[in-house]
């Protein structure tokens, strides 16, 4: 029996012992076909899924290679049935192929007539197909390419897509590596994406996903549409592109609530794209307004439903999804994979931290004991009001104020869900606040002041959950959130993960009311980060409050 | 014997001790129990059950030769058999003689009537013998239509139906005229045996199956076989353990009709993460091993044997179960089938008499073909050659498939080819080498910040048991992933562990530091746990917190329990304490039970059946007799013979009912005189000398020498028969 670092479980999870000398080699070997599920301190969990195995086939790995890798690194004997299952699953890939035919256009081909017959009979697939050319070929409506691929995937007969991508309108874009260099993992991520054609890159917050986007644009050398969460993020993208690439101001357009510019590189917000006028999505035409060579979806975990639907129609364009946290409480991760593309790159947060590209973080859960009066109010609250009742108590606010005072010298963000609560906190501390109704201009000014250190403490609502680049923020105090959202917690931690000039670590406080639903939500919220190896420290509010 | 030909019993009598010993070891049922003398032996050897057993030992080739013998009229020679089949048949004829399916008559052989009866009137699809001479040359001149009729009948069945055989101008008429067909009745004709053989080209069978079909399938590398087999061995042992532990927690109830219900089977399959047929197999395995018990009240519980079994080394555990699997007549593969009703695991409907035989044949086949992973089809072909017989509805082919499947689950094979462990097991070697090949148990875990603990290998029993009381298993395999949650910790406290105990255990067993959130989790649950205590004496609740007592007393959800407050800190109720406990938990409290001395009562950790395990009995074949048994049997027989010979003439013969029938049948209508003892209506027995003529409706019709008249004798009154 070998003494490898990998343990293959019967439920198709792979446990990787990262303290093992061969763990790095093993990680590299299994990364192409196994999906990283979680990466806590000692044992990382990967999972073998059909999708993962098919992606591996798509990028040129065959079943034999996969099986050899498992056998090579496995610590214990691998069940035979599991190996057979892998071979069988991988064997299903490529029996169907999508190709471009000079006469018939887009066609679905199979050398296995039985498979073709099976999928043609399937209710969900039949309407997407056109006329039968011969026993092995059937035409496909070009606009249905994405839908067809999705439907076939669900049937368990993934089609290999040889129909290629349109190049889009060419446009010169180069990285301007002056005084900085693309990091190794950023380079790998961009290349991984480019070779795969389309897909999602998962990198921790603060690890420079914008640059991965820029590098992908440099690969594509074509007009690019970038979709971002909000206007502030759009402007940050523009600034970053101006600084890091050969693009100039005239080449970059902003398509948002306030401006409607269409330029070779256009940055649009999800919000404007999904705005409806008289029930019609007025701006979805933007996708067709230009012969885009590349479409980038920033924070792809937030992709709204209308864009999902539209994305299915533009399968011939290259698509890059960027995210730090591909967990959706609505369970739509699978949709992201099948429409944008499979996960092309993923790396444990702690590994980037070890390389020094994100700041180490100390996560602290501050447990607050509510007063008897507050407990009574909580106990009698209606079910749907329970969370609000315990999350917005005065006791909690006092703890937040005490924490803010303790860190008066640090750049501090106070993040909350309920506007009345954060208004109160801002007023008590006498610090500015950024929330939904703060005008863009004022927001930008405040963020700029915060970056320079003129403003030391900022209270923000959930508008600042994502994409807001505040490099010097080192303390975050979370007072309330969107119930048990795992990705929100991670994104909020992400706000303070940019490496600090003096190498300081960051600290993330989550203030939680003891023995209430707040504590249950906190446990769920922390799961993603715990699985990424962030260990929460629990302290009692008494340690914070002035005596 | 004064007849023109020797009797079967007579021939047996003349066999040497060595030959008889060979016969007995081939057909052990002949001396179980040992018959009194040679007549009794010959009767048993030609009885239907014994003959069926003997036929089942034949492979397809031997059976074909037997059919050729049956196609020939008595007496026949080895040469005649060879002429109709293949030179290799000569050896087989000798074997058939050895096992007494045919007996010797000078230089030729005869086949006992009973054997012919069992093979049927139409051996190998050949018709009856013709009574009239046949001119084979005439066949060539047969008109086309007649030729077509013959062609239809060549390979059997040899009978054909026509409207009326007497109709003029038909090919049938022509064939009947030329003796190429025999009339059976007014609408049925048959192809005479001689014509059939002639048309078959002087052969009996279309294709002779002289050798066993080759196993087909890919050659597997030894390393791969061993790997797969080890994984399977540890999987099976884990499955058994998991299933027993699961049923100790969530005990299923047997169906009214016996056996494990479909829903419980599915639940257990979900728990094990395997297919239902595999779960049924594992359950059967545990049942065979006496690891579980079906209680009188229907609960299916692990037995105390399970605890003993768990403490054994893996090799011993495995061997114990596999031995039983090899011998059992129960067929787990049948579970889920519908015959007269649904067949369920652990039920009484799983026995199939030839299961163990087929299993043994499959294992032998694997042993003879090392490294080959046989396809199911080729294995079925090979086994059906080796065992072509059908007893009732045959499931031989399925049995082969299931045996291969189960052998793979058990790790006897790995990747479907025989593993070194399986080979050693079949050869019954002392040490199989499993213990040294399986991973060593680990005695530590790794606790991680996401509230999971990982055992990076099989855990030692003590640690696994303790851990599973307060952690849920999330993933199984080479390693085990445990998850801690509020409810799992609560379960641990329910089992009587204190928070301190759990923490100490974790820090002692974990190689890594216990993350602070986990310590908090344990402390939080412990803090809430056991605030309430419930006792048996008419169920009381006491709690130091008077407010809580008041809360419970006023809790609308608990109103139906009718609590009464008997002291500021104590409530009582008439409801059963279990129910009260459940209701309180449901209402969101964390009660724990206490006994009359005021200390907390712990739930039993693992439930065990109180009855003694009664593993299903094994319906097996009669085992091969030992050397000693053979000698003893021979001695008994020979003594019996001598005693029989000493019987003075004039004494009233005494034979058993079987022997009586046998002798009467043998001499029926042959003009031989027999002496019989005959009881009259008053019970007085007299000696009669008779010539038996026919038997019908329990009556022997014979010519009585005393009266010289044909007289009916009631067979039931005949006390014995002997030749005059």
C-alpha cells in the first residue's frame, strides 16, 4: 500500500492531506478533474463530479490518466466500482459533437446512432433541433447552442463543442507592465481561461481579479463588454484598465444609469442591463450592439436571472466569469457553470495568503449577551421579525461603538444590513455613512477620502459588499447581515484583505447576539470561510466593553 | 440368478469393495443411512430422488453420453455408444457404470428401468423404437413432401400431429407405409428411433459438448486485482459494521410475513450509500453470521455476537462471513423479485437447494482461470455445461451472475478476477494475508475549524464508538469525515458523556488543536442540556429555575400532558416519561432523565438484542463420506448380504415395501416364479408361489401355483417377495 497524500472516499470525495510532502504535486495532478470543495487547515476536500470529469475530457485528459493519478496518490486501495464509474462517465463525453458545417451551419453529430436517437427523443432537446441530415447528423438552430448544451448536459450526454468562438471585432489591447508584473496565479488563471475558451475564475477577494480580466482581454485582442455590479465598481474597473493596459480614456465607455457610452471596451452595470421599461429589458440589446470578442462577468455569483437567460443565447462569444465565492444560497452554481463555462481556475485562499498577496486576517466573533428586556422582546417577536429584533439591539450597538473606539487609529469599516441601525451608529460615532441613497459622486468622494486616510472610519450598508476597493481598510465590524448568507460574509471579509503597505494583518469582527437566531445565522455565514481555513475566535462582549 | 440377464442388484453384489467405495463417494446419499443389504442398495440407487442427485453430478458431455445409452436398446456396448457419438465417450461410459447409472451385462451394459423412466421416452428427442423392419434405402426415394415431414422431425420432438393419419394420398400415408413413421394414435405419428438416428447421420446429438466452454474476459494485472479486492474487503467489513450500528440506532421491524421491508431496505441503502441489492446482500451476510437477530416482537437488532465479531481481526471477520456465504442455500440475489409475493431480505423464501453447488462451481472455475475477469455470459455458459440440469424453475444462470457479483463485493475477486485472498480462501489455507495487507487502524483524528474531524484511516473500535456518539458521519471510505453539530453534541450528552469528557477525549485523540468555536459549541450545548430532569416515579419534572417550571406549566403546547406543580421546582405528570421527554424536546426544551437516587440516567449507548442468535440453517448437499464411513458402510452391507443368504427355504419372505415393488416390477410378465408372503383378511400370513403378470391399482395380478388360477393379490398385503 502506498503512503500517498490522497484518500478516495466512497461518496466520490477526495481528501487531500496537505501536510504530506507530496500534497502540492498531488493537488496539481487532481486539479484538472476534481473540484475543490473546501480547504480548511489540514485536509482539503475535492469532489469528483460528472461535470468536472467532462471538463477534464474537454481539456484533453482521458479516463486512464485520471485513474492513474488517483491510484498513484491514493493512500488506500481505491474501490473498483468507483474507477469503473469514472471511466463510464468520461466515456459519455464526446459521443455528441457540435460542429460548424459549411452547408448546414451548426450541426449535432454522433458516431453513436443510439445516443443520437436517445437525445432526439428527449422532450427538452427535441424542440432545439432542426432537420435530420443523415443517421448521424442533425442540424441545430444557432441561437439554441447554449440551451442545447445545457439540455444535453442534464441528460448526461454532454456535447463537445467544436463550433468554436467568434473572434469579435479586433482591438489592440496590451498589458502595460510598468513597475508591476502579473502574478503567477493571475497568469495561470488567464491562460487557463483562454485555453478553455470560456469559464469561471475563482480567486479570493483582493487577489486582483481585475488584472485577470485585463490579461484575458490582452489574450483576446478584441472588443470587450464588462458587466459589473454597480457604478462605483465600473469606475474602479476603468481606472484599473487605464493604469494597467494600453487602453486610453476614449476607448473605454461606461454604460450605467447616468451614462450610455458604447466604446470598444464597454463597462456596464447589471442594474442597467436588467432595467425594464414597460416590461421590456431595454438595454439587453447592448449584447448585440457590438461584435464583442469577449464578455466579462464580474462577481459572477450575483448574476441576475435575466442575464442568465440572455447569456444562453450568446454561446459563440467568449465569456469570462470572475468571483471569489461561487456559493449561491439559491443553489444556482450549476447554471453559472453551464452558461458562462466551467470553473477554469480555483486556488485556496490560504495559499494566496501564504504567498503574501492577500493580508492575513483574524476573524473574531463577539458574543453579546442581551439584556433581559431585549430577550423578552426577542422572544415575543413575530417569526419574520426575529432576526431584525436580535440583530439591531442597543446592546449590540454599544459593543460596535466600543470596538470602533478601540480601533480609532485604524482604517475601519462598519457594515450593517439595517439602515436605521447604521444611521444611529454613524450618528453616535460622528462618522460619514454610505448607503443606497448616497449619490455616486458623494460615495466616490468618501471612498477617496477613506483611501487617503482623511476619513478613518466609515459606516456602510450592503452597497459596499462587493467590488469596492479600499486597500487600506484593515478593520471591519459587521453588525448585521443578510441572514445566513455565506458569500456575503466572505465578500465583507474580502473588503479588508488587500495587502497593507506595512504588512499589517486585517481583523474582522462579527458581532452576534448570544442564544438567538443571530447566532445560528452566524454559524452558517461562517461556513464558507471556515471551509477556506479561516478559524473564528470567539470572545465575549465583556472583553470589549469599557468597565 | 437364473434369468437370461443379470439384475441390477445382482451386478451390484458382484462389484468389488473398491468399486463400491467409488460409487459411494460419488453418490453419498446411497449410504445415508446405510442400507441393510444389496437389494435395498439397488432399490435406493434406482429411486427417483437418488437418481436426480446422480444426474446432477453429470456435466453436459456426460449427460449426452447417457442420452446416447438411453437411445440404445439393452444390452448395448461401449462400441455402439462410441459409434453414435465420439471415441471420448468410452471413458464416460465407464464413469456412468461406476456411478451405477448403467450396469454391466457380460461385455455390454444395461440401463435400469428407473433411469430410462427419468430420462423420458424420448431421449435426445428420439422417438420410439420401430417394431417393423426398416429399409433405409427407401428414404432416398421419398417424395419431396414426405422428405419435408421427416426433416421437421429429425431433431425432435419426434412426434407430429396431423388431421387424420389414415387420409389417403398424403406424405404421411407414404411414410407410414414404408415404416418411416409409427402411428401413435389416430392423429399422431412419431419418427422411429432408428430412422431418427439414421437421418441424424448415425449420431444422436447435433453438437457434442465434449469440453467445457472456455471462460472469456480480459486479463487483469495482479496489482489491480489485489488493489480492487482489498478495497472490496474493507468495504464489506465496513458495510456490515455500519449496517449493524445503523440498525442499533434506527431499529427496523420485520414484516408480518417475515423479512425486511422495502422501505427499511431503502433507508439502509441510503445510509450505506450503496445499491439496494448490495444492502440486501450485506444484511443477509450479517444474518448468516448471527450478527443480527429477528426478535419475537419483530425488531431486527444486532446481536451480542456482533460485539464479539467486531473485536476480531479483519481476516477472521471476513473469513467467518465468507465461509458461511459459500455454504449457504440462501440467495440474496433473489431479494426484490416477485414470485408468489415479493421476496424480501432475511425472509424464509430465499433458500435455493443448488445455490451452494453453483457457488462452489463458480469459485472452482475462477480458480482454474487465474487473472481472467470472466464475462457473465461466458461464465454462465461454462457453468451450464458443468451443471446442465434443471430442478423446477432453474435459476442457474442468475446464480452464476449473482455469485460473480457477490464475489466482487466480498473481495474474493478484484475487478472480477480471482484475488490472491480469494484463491487462498478457496484452497482453505490457514493464513490469507489480509491483516497485513489492510491498512492499520489509526488512533487519532484531525479536528478542523469547519467543525469537522477527519479520521485518516480506519479508526480503532473504541475511538470510533466514542466519536460516533457525538459526531455525525459525513463521508465514508478509506477515511471517515465526522461533523459536529448542536444535535450531534446533544446526542453525546444524552448518551451520558459530559462536556468535559468530550473535550478531553477530543484533545487526547486529535493530532491538531481543538478549534475554539468547537469548544464553544460543546459548552453552549452542555449549558442548555440537562437543565430539565425527568424521572420515572409517575414522571416528575424538577428544575432549579422556577420561571421555567412556570413556563412549562403554562405552556399551551404541553397542556395535554397535564402537569401539576407539587413544589416550586418540581412538576409531575401521569404521562409516560418517554412521551413526556419527547414532548418537551419538541417544545424546545433540553430535558434529561434521572433515576430515583437523583442522578442522571443515561440512555443505553448501543442497543443489543437479548435473544440468542439463530442464524438460518444451511440446506446443503450431502457431504462426501470419509474413508472410515465408506469402510463401515461396506461392512454393514456385506453383513446384511450374508444374513439374507442364510434365510432358509420355506420361510415366509420379508421385504420392505420398496423392495417388494422393485422385485415385482423386475419380474413382471417374465414368466419367473416368485415366493411371496401374503396376509389374509384375518392377518394370518401364508406362503404363496406365484408368476407375476401385471400390476394395476395397488393390485398384483399373478398366476397362483397352488390353484393354478390367475388371482389378484393386494400389494399392501404382500409381506415380502423373493425368487422361488
